[in-house]
C-alpha cells in the first residue's frame, strides 16, 4: 500500500507593525523567539530616540550576547546625526572587553562623524576626557589621528595627558615629530618618566 504524503499547512506568524518606540521595545522585551527579537531590533532602530535604548541593551547583562551584534549593526546603520555618539564612546570606558570592542567597531563605522566629539574632548578643560579622547583616537585610528595628537602636544601642560599622547605617537608618529617630542623633556623637566617615555617613542619612530 502506497503511503500518501500529507501536506500540512503551517501557520506563519504575521509580524506586527509598531506606531511608537515603546511598542517596539515592549515586543522585543516580551518575545522569546530569536527571529522575532531580531525583527524588533530592526524596528526599534527606525524610531527617534532608539539609539539610547539600544546602547542601554548592549550594557545589560540580561540581554543575550547573540543579539549584541545585531544591535551594534542597527546602531552603525543610523544617521550619524541621530546616533548617540557620546554614549557609544562611553562604551569604551567599560571593563567588559567584548562591549568595548563593539563600541570601537561602531565608532569606526561612523568614521568622520565622530571627529567633532573627539576634538571637543581634546580641547576641553577636563583632563580625563582629554585622555579618553586620545584613547579613542588610538582605537579608531583616523587618517588625521597623528595631526590631532601633534596639535595637542604643542600646548598640553598636563603630564598625564601628554604622556598618553606620547604613547600613541610611538605607534603613529613620524621622524619630523621628534623635535616636538624632545621639547616635552624641557616642558616637563625633572620628570624621569617623561624622559623615559619620550626616548621610547623616538626609538620606535626611528625603527
């Protein structure tokens, strides 16, 4: 007797549309299906103010790691004018290396759009923010990173900020920067660490 194959019609779930950011967030939070959550992330990103929530999700321990790449991609695809760039930069301050790397990846995708924020931090009065901006430059590595560090070092009076910049100049500096680096020994005279750091950077630049 021949077997008759029965075709079972499967019900295909119709994905909802959302009128507000809150509706999309609620769907993401309440869904257990992976594909539904991925869909919700894409929909969330379409609303104004979505960036802050998505950044928050990246920092949450209760959000499965498998969604973080999707979330970071959704942020990277935002218009830079709408993206919460300062919040993205703050990811680089966290101890979680995976999250920091996601932040670096997102910032790289934004490219030139983040220069304004880096310059704002570099010329600000907050020493910690200047150091942070230097570290972002080192991680993201713009074509103009060296020029920005040179400009900073020409006038920087804080030894910690200057030495952070010197560390990166060891990697991206050019031989024409050696004179500027040598001048730091005079500016921060009687500081053994300055001489040590500058000489190390110059050695690396020379190869």
